[in-house]
């Protein structure tokens, strides 16, 4: 009495049979040929039965063995055998389990797709080949070989690769396949061996069935593409419902209380380890891909990418997933565990404003090994088209992100940016004009390296009304750039009105005490004319500054000064602190020039937002000095430093220079201790 009967027409069936027997499960394995019997290792608990069985013979076998668990691990194309096994199980009450070899078939089965033709049957393939010329290598097996004898001149055109058994050789010889036209070998075969055979024969066509990864289908596909042979694929019949090989193993482990098999642990053939190649594809055309990148795509089981990134691969016979979001890509990968080698197409280079960073983290969190393959970046390609070096170019991107591009243009001779959105160039040109940069020259690149590539040169005023592609790049030249951070800006350069203003010497020292970084998020509370705001924004050119001012006329002055000094990274917030601060993002640095009597409440809010905030307070009145000193003692601040500064500036009176003193200012500088507040 057997516990399991395995119909093993594939390597997975043989592996499962040997594993079950080695674990003490009394197993009978049914194979169709003597060659199949020879491949099984003799061992205790494993009985091998050779020969094809009818439905009635299967029923008798199942009854005799006490209605065992029946595993159908036959070849994907053995649909009749599967139907008979299923029918016999239903009639005898045996539990039927269909294990399906993973498919690596093409995503769509169109009539003709360049180097690939998909047919429903061998007969249809032979009819199609009748209208062609050139040599043919067929790997569909000896059972199908008689159908190729209908081809005119088949004895000269057709080369058959079949199993190396005496019976098969005899059958093929009787059909007229002899000598070099008969290749007797056991597969599956490597890409290199397939390629060598195709080249040796000089084959124009390779006829094969979609036999899955374990059957060597990917290696045939790659070899045909490299040899320049058209692949004639016999479309895989619809699968019955069933489990993947891995799912079947997990079921059997639970059903018979078994340990995990070695071939599953080692990732043997049917289940190799999963790896994702994140590949920079340059400009998106085959010519701008590296050889390493092309090899990664040709070896992959599936290709992921967004929109036009997949255009190159639509004739490659690979499953495609059109997705940009890492979550959608992971969902696709999880839904298709049979795809072990994954390739992701990423525009340009993986290290230049690429999605590779997020994808690496997402894949490795799912224990999918990743590797990055660099490509030609858009900046390298575009600068080569302009015949300029890009070693001194400032690199930025405003595609899907907020960036102070105006600040970069103001500080650099050349600035490169990726653009995106419905009207990116129109908005960029308007911003350049608004912030006082009308003299710059723009070079705009669209559809780079495609046949309709276009490069346009002009000023912001000239290009503002033109229409450009949604995804394009721009190089901006500014001959009047200033590459240093401005500090101690003369008071006369600011529009002042009647609003109070921190004088240049005090302003310069106060901003220096803040210790801003280029990407700081800073607040200027009680901003007045915005003079401190401007110097903060110039220092934090890649960050953001929030100017908080309660008087509308002063807020309007701040906006005008921002346009005057070219600082679009400033956001003006009208209102009284601390209420006006509650919805602002947590600051890294804060300057307080006026508090309207709410200093303690403002400081408490700052500590809630960021317990490690860097703070500078300017105080003129003794009352404010006393309040600031008390607050910094009582609240969790550290490294408190108090500086009193009084500046005097010369004024010409007749033929004399007289020094006029300014009000003394107390500068408090400190840092939050980092303790959670409240």
C-alpha cells in the first residue's frame, strides 16, 4: 500500500519522488519511458512503474494501493495525461494535487512579434514554416517529429534534438532524420550550448515549447536572440488549477510531517534565489544601454519599469510590469514567485536622481538581493550634445520635488536640472524673470537620443511662451553668477518702508550665530522688513525659510525683498506668534527678532517641535533681556551664550566724519538639550 503516487514527467517530479521516499513516505512513481526510469535513483521506499496508463489502469492502480495521495507533476504540455489522472482520482476518491512548473512565457501571444512567433500547435508551426526558407532546429521532442516530415525538403532543413535512447533514435531514423540532422542529448541546456548548436547548424529558426525554467526555456530564448534565429514558440496550453512547486512542497511537509528538502533549501533549479537588478538604461534607447545592462535584461525572467522605459523590451518575449511605485513593483513580484531574476529599467543612471535608492530598500526588506548597474546619465549625454564639460555644472532636479532652482542659478555659472510636470519650462521662465535673472541663457533638451530629439536655446523671455515635452532637461548659463554666500548686506539694498529692520552688522553676527546649513528649515519670527530672512535664505539656499510677521504691510515688504534678492525658498506667514507657528514644519534653526510679549510661549512651542532646535534671540529693551535670560535658564536649553554688541557708523558732516552710535543689542544664542518637552 502506497502513501503517495507521483506522475513524474519533469525534473521536479523526480526530485519530489526521491525526497518523499528518503523521508520514509512509501512512494510509487510513474514514468512514461525507460529513460525516465533510468533517471531515478534506486532507494528504499521508492517503486518505479514505467509505461503510459489509461484512465482505467490508473483507477485500478489507485484502488490497489489503497487510494493514496496522487501528485500530478507531469509536463506542462501533457494536458491529456493530466485530464486522465484527474478523472481517475475523482472516480476512486483519491486526493489529487496538481503541481505546476513556473511559466516564463511571453506576456502577450501576438501572431508575430519581430524575433518571436507564437503558434497554438506544432501543426500550425509546420504550416507557417512551409512558407519560409532556412534551417530549423526543433526541440519539441521525438513524439512531435513526424509532423515535421510534411515540410518540403525537411531532410535538409530540419535538425532534431531528442533524447539519447535507442528507441528514440530508431523512431527518428525511420522518419529520415540521420547523421548531423539528429542530435541526441539530455537537457536542459545552457545558453552557451544552445547558442553553439544554432551557430553550428546555421539555424534561422528554433522551434520549442514553453517548458518553464527547469526545462531550459529562458536559455533557449536568449540563445536564439543572440544567434539571430527567430523563435517559433508552441504556446503553452492553459494550466489546470494547482500549486507552484514550492507551494506543493510546503503542503507535503505539513501533510506527511516532513522536513524541508535540500533542493528547496539550496534553491535547486525550480527555485533559485531571487535577485533584482536595478538597471540604468541611459536615454531609453538600445544604443545608450551598456552591454552589462543589456545582458541583465536578457537574462531576466521579467522586466519592470514605467511607461516609455519598457518600449525597448516589448519584443523580447519577457513578462513586463508597467509600474513606477516601489509598492506596485513589489506586489507584482510577490504575485509571481516563479520570476527569480528580476530586472528594473530606470531612466538615465541609477545614481542620479533615480528611484534605485528606494527600490533597493524595498526589495532587500523582502529579502530579494539587489545589484545596481549604472547607465549614461541625462546630464552626461546632454552636455556632450552641447559640447561642454559637466564637471563644474551644478546638478539639480525639480521633477517631482521642491527645489530652490533660482538659488542654484544665482550661485553657479552653469546649472543642470531635470524638469517635470504639465508646464515646467513656462513656470521656470516666469520664476527666472520674477527673481531678477532675465539675462541667463537656457538650453532645453527634449526626447534625448530619440529620432525626434530637440534642443532649444533662448532667454527666459523668449522661451516662456513655447511648448515643451513634459519630461525634459535644461542647462542654464548665468554669466553674472555669485558663487559666495552674501553676508552683512548693506541696509540700503533692502526696501524698508516704515517696518523695523535689524542693521547689517547685528544681522550678520546673528545669522552667523545660528550656524545654518544649506538645507536648513529655519524660522524668522517677527521678520519686519525681512532683512534677516533674506540672509538666512541665501545661506540655506537648498532649505526653506519661514518669515512670520503680524503686520500686513511688513509682510508685503518681505515678499518684495525676496523677489529683489532672488530667494524663492522663503514662505511668508502672516500672523502673531505662537499661533501662527503651529502649522509650520519643525525648524532646525530659529531667529526671534520680535515676540509681541509672547517669548516664553514661543520657546515652549519650539521645544515641542524640535527639542534640539538652534536658537538666536535679539533683544533691545532691558525688559526683553530680562525675560529672555529667565526663559533660557528655566527651559531645557544648553550652551547659552550672551553677546552685547553696539555698532557706530560714520556720517559725513561738512568736511568731517562723525561716528553715530546705534542702539546696543543683546544676542542670545543657545541649543535645545534634546529632551522631550511636555
